[in-house]
């Protein structure tokens, strides 16, 4: 992976964490506001932030499950490919053990 891709991925992760933190902080700060009625803009923003947190939470769960599924397959493939080096005994390898 090139350095430019790594920096881009890092910036994306930092931005996503920042969005989640700011959304949660806004909800915590404005949860006990003085509501102005049916068309309250603060209540609307709280609903948008809650929806954002739910959507990003679902996306993070899906991404992590996909990551662990792929990494599990790669570990399994590595183990099957290189298992011959880790299995067996000196007798099965026909190694002579001198004193």
C-alpha cells in the first residue's frame, strides 16, 4: 500500500471518529433544551444525529464483520499452505538425530 493511500485511509478514519464524537456531544449537550414546539430545529437536528449514529454504527459493524471474515480466510489459507512445515516428527521427516 502506498503512503498516499495510507494517509487517505487514516484521514478517513479520523474524520469518521470526529463525526461520531461531535454527533454524540451535540446530542448530550442539547438533550434537555427548551423545545419551541412542533417544528423545533434542535429536535430535528437531534433526530438527524441519532439517525447518523445508527447508520454509521451499522456500517462499522458490517465493516468489522467483513474484515474478520476475510482475515479468517487468509489465516486459514496460510495455515493450509504452510502447515507441512509445522507438522510431523523427525522420524517422518527422516532426520537422523546424532548425539
